[in-house]
């Protein structure tokens, strides 16, 4: 049985979900960078690690 391509609607929905996921990750990263180094360390992050990730705020 051949593997079928996803429908156009399914592909569009998947693309939207992926884009929103990236937006959420960037938003959370920005919020984490606002914390002090001691708090970041207690959560298991380092400021250098977070600075390498995308940041940004989105209106929605």
C-alpha cells in the first residue's frame, strides 16, 4: 500500500500548529530571560543556553 500525501487542509493545519508552537517557544524563552540567573539555574537553564534560542513577543 502506497503512503498517501496528507490533504491540503491537513498540511495547512499542520503548518499552522508548527508555527504557533515556534511562537509559543519564543515567547516562553523571552519570559525565562527576564528571570535572574539563580532562578534560571534552579529551573535547569542557563542564560547562555537561552540566548541561543529564538526570542520574541507576538501579539497573539
